């Protein structure tokens, strides 16, 4: 898989900021870009390895690593100094992606009444429906972060023609398994929810399985490709269980 | 001794809550848990039991309940009219709940979220380390008529204890720290934000509360596009029309609206509990002031058990009755005190 290497952001990045009373955020850029996303993932892995007393959990967003800590036990200044020291250890923008990443294939029905906004989104991107499906289904996209809802990935980066805005008005209900597009990203919905993203594909995968040994299917750094299937295949897949016909192989 | 509680009639917003499920932010699951964690701690103190016991959270009103064994209960949070087989029960107190007796909990008289605690805690299976319903995540649901809830083993025996709650049910001042986008708001907007009295919108829920005010909204400079970033409970998001929303326990984990500030964790129960229409004001504090406030709040939680007192049954036997803060307006005067 070819990696696009952009130039790391210049200037005053990375930056350390407080979030509320008990949060600290290490941000690697102001806009979403591949090196900053990679830096955030690698930095969070390093924070977890460090296992500092007083840090209660960590997470990544698109270009940042978040730490929740107990400021009455671990002072803001101490944590900031520890983070600065860790940041200085290396150039995080050229860090490797996480180990054990997987390439997923998640069968998808594009358009039809199951994903009614494909035509509209294709028009926004300046493509025919056929070219839109080709463009969205032929290359893998990466899980940049998990967030908003349980196990729900933001995936990218899509070709530049997909830099289309979110809708002004929210769709009242987008179903679980829906694949929606905006701002050069997909969201693959893990819950049924209102959204401003345009619904272009439908999958049958359940990304959040609270009763399972592995409640969360996708991990940041995983790659996903969404091959088109027919309505008939889709209906078979849908009745076959929570995987929705998805398969994966480990990326080496 | 274990038992079962049956919900004969459920109010519209009953759910089991404990301290929530920390550690899943990385997977997109916010901590959740009780909308008013202090009310949970008060129940724990009244029943002298484990801080991770789950209680029944009741939004706006309670319901009607029976138990198939003798149990102990405590009632905390928003003061609701409660009776046991028709006899009035004092709120913020622990009581025996005899097998078969009908516990009836009505509408909130002050505040939003009331809590019914049982000795031994509600003992439903944990999911991802917690018994809390997280409606946004699809974990658990609101409880309905006819449902039964298992109760864990109760190691305690004492009832008839009372606790004077920290006042937090009628709005007031909220201490706020600057957030990631506070600087994007012009100085005069921030000034107006601090000077405005807000009223909690009636549509609030466990995810957040909309703050209504007279006058113009609170807008940032120019058309602002903020990259989606992590959200924490207490964050005050400002939507496109300039309306602030204070995010609560069950908020999403990321969001793209600018945040004007973050309410201190120790003041968040005031937002959750404010009844619709109650006046709320925000004012910015320094990190030092925040640490002082949080230290004091944590010490107060640790000291709750030492503040529990015997519930004296006859007011004529209470020479210092006037020293009890019985929450003005919350006591009708004919209760069994």
C-alpha cells in the first residue's frame, strides 16, 4: 500500500493544551493530515507504554492525543513537563503506524433505496454515479480515529473531489452500518443516529458488539475497502450474522 | 440476603446508573454514569456501602415499586414526594423497605434527577465494566412497567439516617475554565457570556442541557471551521446560532462545535439538577481556583459518611431544628421528620 507522505506541519506544533479540569491534549496539527494522524497514534502508544501514575486514560482524535488524569494527584505542570520530554524524544511525524494493522473488506451496496444520497454526493463531487462508486470502492481508506459513537470510525483520506461539505440540515436518521461521506472522509455508522453526512453506501457490519469478547471491531490504523455487491448478495450477507460478510488480513 | 425489586409503574426516565465506564474513550464510548455523581455518593454514605453500587436514576419523577424481601433504601438527589404504603418518607434519608410494601415516588419538587438506592446495590450484569445504562451507546435501556431488578447482598443493617445535601437543585453560579476555543470568542462576547443569566431548557437530557437566554447569541469571529476534537463532560459547545449547550455525563466523545469554556466537574451536578427555568450564571476561574474547588469537593465527598445523622422522628425532640438546612421550599411541613 503506497503511503502518501506529506510535509509535517510547521510552526508551533505539536502543542500541549488543557481540556477542562482533568484533560490534557497534545495536538500535532490544525488540520487533518496523514503525518499528524500517524504522530497522534504513535504518541498515544508511547503514553500508554509510559504508564504514568495519575493518568487515567488516553485516546486519540484525528490529529491529537488526549489524556485524562487526576490533577489532585498528578499536577498539571508535572504532566506537561513529562509530555514535553516525551515529545522531544523523536520526530513523531515520521513514526510507524501501529503494529498488527489489518486490511478489511466490508461488502457494500452502493446507492439504491438503501443508501439514497449517492447520486447527490456524486453530483457534489462532479462525478457520474458509476465513477463515484469506482472512486469510493476501489482504494483502501484508513481508520483515522474512532469516535463520536462506540467503535465508529472516521476513514480517509478520499480523493480531493470528495472534499464536499456536510449537509446544512441533518438527516433525521441514518441506520447502523451506513457509509456516509463528507470532507474527504467516510463515517461508517455503529449506531442509528441523526447526521449531516451523506448516505452513499450500506453495509451489514455491526461495529459495536457489547456482548462479545472483542466489543470493538475496528482499530485506528486499520485499512478498509468497500467492494460493491448486488442487492441479492447483500440480503444474504445481512441475514448471515454481525460480520456482514466482512473479512480481514493482517497487513505486513 | 438478596432479592428482587419490581417496577410496578415506571416514570418516563428510569435507568440504572453507577459511576460509569471510564477507559473506553479511545473506542468512542463516553464514561456516562449518574447525571449527579454526588447523589450517588450520598446514597453510598447513607447505606454505608461500596461506592460502585448501582442506583436507580429517576428523571423528573419516580414510579411505584415493590420488593420481594426486606430491603434497605436511601433516597437522594432531586427531592421527590415519596411514600411507603402511603406513609410519607423523608428524602435524603435511609429507610427500611419491608417485603411487599409499595414504595411510591412522585414528581420532583426541586431539581431533576432523584435516586433510589438499595442496600447491596442493584445487581444486574456489568457490561464493559459498568451497570450504567448508556442510551446513546445502545448499552441498556430506560426501564419500563413490570421489569424486575436483582438486588445484591446487603452487608449493612442501619436505616433511619439522614444527610443534609449540598445545595445544587436550583441553579446558581457555575465555575468555568477556558477551553480549546475560548480565545476564538471576542472579548465583549465573553464578557456578555459571564454577565448573562441562563435558563436550562426543558428539553435537557443525560447528554446535555441547552442554555437559553434573552438577547443575541454568543458567536465566534467569522465563519469558523473547527476540526472535530475530543469532548469532555462540562464542555460548553456553542452551536451555529450562538446557543450554548453544556455537555453532561452521556455526551459524545468528539465534536466540531467551538467550545466557549468547560464547567468544573464539581459544579456539573448543578447543571444536571437545575430544573427548567432555574437561573444559571457562568464565570471563569483560574486553574489554581479550580484545583482549590475540586480539592474541597473531593474532601466533602470523603467526609459524607461522617455527616450522616440519625433521623429524629419528632421535631419537638430536635432542639437545633433551625440549624438543619431543610432546603427552602422543599418541605411541605406535614412530613414525618
